[in-house]
C-alpha cells in the first residue's frame, strides 16, 4: 500500500507520543486486568491502517483519530462490565463512551457492538507530557473470540462476499445468545431437563453435608474450601479409595459407603466440638484423617496409585492415621530449599 507522504510524516512525528500513551495507559490497565483476572490485549495502529481510516471520510482532522493506541479488556461476564467502566472513568479523562447495546441497529442485525471507551491520560500534578486519545474496548470472552476469529476472515479479507459477512453475523448472533445464557445461567438452568447420574448425586450430598456443618457453626468458617466442586470431587475419590475401589471420581452407581463415611465424619465433628476442630490443616485433610483412622480391610488389600499429602500436624492429631494410597513426596522441594 502506498501511504501519502504527508500522512507518513505526521505518523512518524506522532509515534513517540503514541508510544508514551501506551506506556502510561497500557501499564495501568494491564495491572488492573492482572489484579482482576481479565485478559488484556493492546496495539499501536500502523501507518497503513491510519491512512485507510482517514480515507473513510469520517475524520476531519488528525486529532480526531481516537484509536492510534487501543486496548481490549476481556471479561468473563457481562455483569462485570460496570466495574470496568467505573475504573476507566475514575482513572482517565472520558472523552466519549458507547456502551454495549447503545448503538442503533435493527433487531435482526448482528455486528460489532462492544463497549468503547475513548479517553485521555490524566496528567499527574506537576508532571506534564503529551499524550493522544486512546480507545478501550470491553468484550466478553465469547465476543473476544468472535472478533479474533472472524475479523480477518470476513471484514479484512481479500475476498468480499455476502456469504462471509452472513456467516460472521450468524456467529455474532450465537455469541450474543451465549452471553445471555451465561448472564442468566441460574434461571436458564432451571429449564434444562433433569438428568440422573449417581456420582453427581453423591457429590452433591457431600457438598450439602459439609456446607451445612460450616453454616451451622460446627466447622470453623476458615476451613471453607476455595472450590466446593473440587472439594466434593476429592472427598468422593477418598470414599472410593476407602471402599477399595480405584479412585476415578466417576461411577455408574451410588457409593454404598457414602452414608457410613459421612456418619463417621459427623461423629468426629460432634466429638471434637467447634473449639477443638483442627485448624492446622485443610478440611479435606481432616476428612482424610477421619476416614484413614477407621479400620477397613478393603482399603488395606487394594491400595491404588493415589497420592495424599500427609503433614506432621495430621500425624500428631491422628496418630492412628493409615494412608489409603501413596504419600505425596516433598523430596524435590526439600532439595531446592
């Protein structure tokens, strides 16, 4: 592509300012994304893209171009967008903003409509340097995937065709539907037909059992697992190992020892009471200690390749603890230390 010399010259002269904007703005937004678990992507517009943008006729002056530097914040849920917008408005000078769904478009049209924030860098007191306007797009993960996969194929393709644009629009419609389903996940899940899977029923029973003990104050709240789904799955595998089965986490039938295992854990919780409940190891380790302290010939005779983390605190609290598999080894860590 041949770029008009005057555009090339202005772009070259402005590039240091654009790079400074990226340095100042990009670092702030990137840190915000890392802190909140959002994906971040940015770019400086090329001279070729700038020249093509000017040729659209939508810009009257060089200073009107608002995306010489642009970045994207990728959120998981639409509901997270408000907090991102609040951050942008507090941290930068807002020039204009178009929120998701505000752009005028017919109901049967599906095209780009992510939130776009146009801003300028707020100069710290006593420190002045030149910056340019920048653009921040806020997209959901699905919307980001749509843009990444279809932009080059449909909108910046060497071949312009009705079919390509139609397919891109259909994919965009699917993206909007996915975002709506995620936003209303709890309500939408109620309309999904009820299935039957014994392992899910057992894991749900495990989760309800321990949640109830924490909510009623029998188990200290600081022992609450970070991930209830993972915890329930781990306990389920432990019960399988105690039964002498291979701890796969899957089964086509309900655990025959589920009620017995939970009853033993309940007895131990009641015996210890809130004050004596161990706080030097995790809730799963506590369950491991209780189950591992029970007599069980099936588990003894069939030890499967399944590793447990056993700490000194566990051994001191439960000296009769028997491991139903292998012990997680820390030698590599000890060597490094």
